[in-house]
């Protein structure tokens, strides 16, 4: 099992990020859906998690035949490349479990446990209270939405925090020293545990999957900030209505057009 903790600092308050994250998940899902592939929302409803508390539960299926590593795509039978995501958003805590129950059963899962912390630069040593055995295996990766390299295939100037200026809040563009000069700040501590039980491929696939997450987290959180003027001022009721509209758009988009969004690098 591979364990990594990604620390993503954002120039937002804790309350702002809650709204911005949910808006951006819906928006990014639309950007990734089309041509028979993409996101299908099965459930999106209130929940009461036994450990995290009250929040929102979502169950999604990702139809990703062309977007998974080739080593999996070649070996998997037709119809097996449907990834399930179950998420409990009990903010500021969130838990996401990604699996392939129809084909790999309990042989594959990714668990992402996130704690969002106010006034934080990503410097807490063990925010998830990991026991020593896991702490010894954990790698820490700092994701910088401004200074990290972005591949040419992912880069869009409208998603660049070094270029974006918010008309609503006056924030941005962000300089290279933004963590020292910007307020407010918060951090998402994202603990990712990945396990792939397939003899002969376990270490290769686990490493490949873990390499994808810096890219995904970097691109997504850049979008959250650069979409600030689109979501700033929305209430949670507004967000739930927006999610319902997004579900209808996703259901329609999966049957139309061409495959869209992120592809394997």
C-alpha cells in the first residue's frame, strides 16, 4: 500500500473553499463528460457518517475506458473500466473511497481522507493523527497552485492563478511568494492510500496511480481559485440546486459528442 499526504494551500477562507470546491467539482465533471464516457451521479443526499458527522453523501460512477493506464485497459475485459466513487463531505472533514467493485471486488481501492484547516500553510506534522506504522510509510507532497509546473496539455491561461484577477474580491494575480503575502489562507490536507491487489502489477499500478494525483489536485485547485467570480457569493442552497442541474447535464452529455477532458500522460 502506498500512502501520500498532499498539502494544498489555497488563498481562501474555510467557508469560501467549501462552496468553491463543490461548485468546481460539478463544473469539472461537465468538462470531463461526453462521448459515452465521464461522470454519472447515482446519489447525492444528506448523510450522517458515524465518524465524521452530518454532511452530504455522493455516489458516482466514472466511465473512463480511454483514460485509465494502458496496462489496465489492455488486461481488463469490456465493461470492467467503471470506477465507483463514494464520498462523505462532512466539512471540514471529507472521505472518498474509489473502487471497482463489479470487476476487482476488494482488490482495488483508493481512500482519500481530507482535513481542511483555516489559517494554515500546510505545516502541521501529523494532522491526520497517523500511527507510527503509517507515518513511517507516508510521503508528503506540497502542491503549489502558482509555482508548480503545469504541462502544456493541461495549461490554460484562464486557469492560471498568476494571471487571474477576481473582480468580485480583488484577489490575484498571485505572485511567486503568494503564501507569504496573501490573506486569507487555508490548507487541504489530503491523505491518499492506494492499494491494487493484482499479482505482478501491484507496485507498478499503485505507483502510476499515485503519480496522477499531484496533477489532478494541482489542476483542480487552480480551477477553484480561477472560477472564484463564478461561485463567490453562492449559498449552500444555491450549490445544491447547481448540483442538480449539473446531474441533468451530465446524463445528457454522456450520450452526446466526443470524449472530453483529461487524458493519460
